């Protein structure tokens, strides 16, 4: 195993641990909705939410970085250049995340000065981490980019997948610069903030997970490089072709010109089309290989990725993307339901698939199966769908009572929140959140144990 | 837009894409297993998608141009599963034919 | 045109990305100009000296801010420089206290607390908080509330005390007043126009 692959396993370990913290913080945020006096003025909703969404971003980023460290040396048949530095920075990264979290928990917020921005809380969603930590992330990401490029140069090799990845890493890194500025004008602030958030999760991250899925399919199903490359280019063409101006669906209501309602709505409504293509592709791959694979959990999580992405991002997104609908759904739990489903489907499932793929190699298990993965797969996905359903009910109630009927005042917000539909939705969300958390526990158990038992006969293959 | 129109339009739009997805899945499954039943079920889902589109065009409080756009995208959804299937087939066969 | 050749699709990926980025660049230049303080969608910061309303515009078929006559904030007219300094401080307060992680601004943020795009215009200030705080003006009621939200709850879900001093609270109020003057293409619809008790 290459050193970089050992580093990959460390990244995955950290990622899965953060996934757990994210889940715990998520359960806490859900609890506030049902018990508003919970930890009042001790540890309020906003801090739990900050932990929840920041661990979300970091666990996925760590998953991506780990995955690239895993696939890169195999792709180039060369150890990663600068691996020692990368290994050190992994521990620095983990330490920084821990320090930021401790400050969030114990200090929470500061005074209105630059010291707070640099060392405590920047207060912009997803990028609340203080500037010193953001600088740290920049160093880690730049080192990571250096690792990728330098290894390709040293190995004197280039592949289509690697080209796409390297080109993608440039905007991915540059966009993170929006984690630093403190802009007075809210319209300008949000304009650039959406470049970071949308162009990460609906553009550069899509391309990145596309590259990772390409490598994964080559390993899982033995698909030829030519096919995965062609498909990757098609994906990039369609995802960026719709997603770049689909950014406009965040520019309906932030003070930007009215033409964004048409442009953003139009391109955003096209965004599900490439995702439908991915679903058809997933069926093709599943079928032509007759579901035969030596790694059923990884394969099933890849299928979950295709379907979850389509339904969570595509269906749920389309439901609320036209400006005529979005005027009412904007800033409600409807958005939350879409967000949870989309993040899970587009990225969570993919990272978990790759972790299973990697574990089969590190444990050298010819045949890789267990009972626990099926339970965790079921609990996590069932839990997620249930959560999303609860949030959708609450969100539609909010859209109707708060926005459409109530005019979005404080009183309208209260009326919507007190409505039985909203309250039921929140109870449902918490209940299914517990199911999801159980799924996480089983997932961890499975990741620790799968493939470690007595080896099964090498010729055994599972069919659907 | 009335609250009922909001709920109905959003639901119709979500089901529109979902039935497009079901069409893709069933079409693919039908092609894989050479099952006419599955392929026809796929076409039925596309039919449902078009019905939802019709309902939106007739009843949803959207301006004319938006409805035109939805019609065009509805037609496009019809082509995606067969076109994707043919492309994947061609890519795989080309790949197998070459050393 | 060989659709089985990955290079064909690579060319498609490159060209579609480049075209979209170029269009985005042009739209960004225009949008940033429109949204700068003093641009066509966003008033300059000294709008806090004026009355701000919200009314339906039949030509655009949506609600738009209405900038009216003089209505000094805290009884003192601000120069542009003073107003800018206030607004700058207000935003720094909002960020340092992570308001966006409970509230939404132009609908962006967290959904545990109300949207603040038009909070300046909320009837609750005159109907609930002015009587509760004993303040003579809406702005004064907002300051008292922001400094000690735990003293003036209206609901089971309460805003925590975020240790705002007087200067910070005033800056936030100024920020909220300025924000309510931004043309958000009609979001939120019908704000404050569905009237309860006046």
C-alpha cells in the first residue's frame, strides 16, 4: 500500500468521526424546535447549528481528500510527491478542527471587532470558522493540490480523469477565498458567498465526486477507462452547463437585478436533466454486470448516490426552484428538506461507497460482505428519507402560513411554527433523526469489522 | 398565488421530475431484461409526466413563457433515457471492440 | 463527430463551461454595480435618515420598498460617513454574534428565528415591544430588546442575550433599517400589509 493510501485511511477515519459529531449536533438542533427552553443562554440553537453545518462541510472535504489520496498513486503508479508534508498537515487539520470546535462550544461568540473574526466566530453560514482556521484550510488544500500536480509531473503521466480533477481543484480552492472577507453590504456579501457555496456543492464538488465515482466504477465493476472518461466529460458538460448559471437560483431575492429570476429559474430547472442521465447510467452499470460485484456494500452505496442525488437534488430542487414557488418556499424548512436530501444523495452516499471500497483493499478481503452494512444502509437511508419528509411537511406549512398567508412578519412566523403541521413535521424529523443516528452507529460497527472475519471462498460471487 | 395553488404546483413539479426518473429507471430495466412490460411501464411513467405537465400548463399560475419552457423540457425528458442508453451501449461496444 | 470518442465530449465540456463562465462574468459585473450601496437596487447607507415603506408596484407586479421623507433614526440625522460607519459596525455585530445561524437575511441563513429582511417594518415593534419596553419610538424599542431579549419574550422560543452594548444595538437597528430599503424583487411578499391591529 502506498503511504498516501495509508493517509487516505486516516482521512476517512476522521471523516467518519466528524460524521458522527455532525449527527449528534443535528439531533440537538432538532430538539430545540420541540423544547425551546433547552439550554437557553447556555448553548443556544445557533451554536448547535454551527457545529452541525461545519462538521458537514469538513467531513465531506476530508472524505474527498482521502479519496484522492487513495486513488492518485494507483492512477499514476507513483507515490504521492510531498506525502510527508501531507501527513503532518493531516494532524494539523484535525487539531485545528478540534480547537475551532472547542472555541465554538466554550466561547461561542466575541465582540464586534476583528479579533472575533480572526479567532472566534465569523458568523457567515458554513464558513463561521475564524480566519486563522480558514487560513489553515487554505494551507491544507494548497498542499493537497501540490501533491496532486507534483505527482503527475514526477510520474510523467496524465489521464483524462486526472486532468478533470486538477482543473476542478483550481476553482474549488480559489472559491474558498470567500471564507475571509467581512463585507458590509449584505447583497454583495451574499452575492460572493453563493459563489463559494453553490459553486462548491452544485459545481466543483459535483465534478470532484464525478472523478471519484469514475475511479470507483473502474475498481468496482472493471469498467473501462474510456467509458468512464467519456461519461465524466458528459457529466461535466451538463452539470457545469446548467449549474454555472443555475447559481442564479440563489440570486432571486438578495437585492440583485430582476433578470436573475428568469436566468436562474431557467438554468436551475435544467439541473435535474444530467442527474436523470446518471440514474440511467447507474441502471446500465448495475444491469450489465448483473449486480455481480465482490463488494456489495460499495456498489449499493454507489446506486444510492445516483438515486439520492437525482431525488434529493433533482426532484426536491425542481419542486422549489421556479421563482413563483420559491418566493414562498425561500427561507423555510422546505429548503432544509431539500438541502439534507441533496447533500446526502450527492456526497454522503458517495463517500461511504468509497470507504467500503477502500476497506476491501486494506483488509485484503476477496469477498466483502456482512449483515451489518445492510442494516446501516437501511437505517441511514430510511432515517434520512423520513427526516426529509418531516421537514418537507413543516416547510410547506411554513410556506403557506408564514409566507403566502401571513406576510412573513414575526407574527406570521409564530403562527406557522405553532401550526400542527409544522409541529408534526418537527416531531417526525426528530424521530427519523434518531433512526439515522442508529444507522450511523451500525455503520461504524460495520466499518470496524467488515472483511476482518475468516475469508470466504474466492470464487463466491453474489447475484441480485 | 393562493396557498392551494402553491402546494399543487410545487407537488406537480416535483412529481413531474420524479416520474421522469421512474421512466428512466423502468426504460433501463426493460432494455436490460428485454422486457416489454418494463419498457411499457417506463413509457407509462413518461405519459404520467406529460399529464402532469398538461395540468401545470392548464392550471398553474405561471406566465406563458415559463409554460413554454416546461413543455420543451418535458419533451427533452422523453429523449434522455433512450439517448443515454444508446450512448452507453455504443461506448461499451466500442470499448470492447478495441484492444 | 464521433460521439463514441471521449474527445468529442471533452470538447463539449470545455466549451459549455467557458461559455457559461463568460456569461456569468458579464452578469456579475452588472449585478455588483446594481447592488452596490447607491446602486439601482440598493440605496446608500444614509437612507436610514428617511422613512422606508413597502408597497405593491403594479408595473413590476411585486412589492417594492418605498423611500419617503425625512425620518431620522434615533432623532439624529446621519451624514453619509456617519451612516456608513454605523452600518459597517452593524454588520460586524451581526457577524460576530452569528445572527445568521438563527435568523435569515434576505431569506439566507438559519430558520429557527424570523427573517430579518423587513424586520424594521414589523408591526410587532409598535404593537408588542413598544408597550412592553415603554420605549417612545420603534428604534428605541428595538435597542432595548436587542440588549436584553430575555426580558421581553413574546413566545416560548426566546432570543438569547448576546451581550450587545448600546452602541452595537443601535448599529444593528441602523443595519436593519437600511436592509429594509433594499429592492429584493418582492421578497417577502405582502410583508406587514396583512394588517392586524394598527
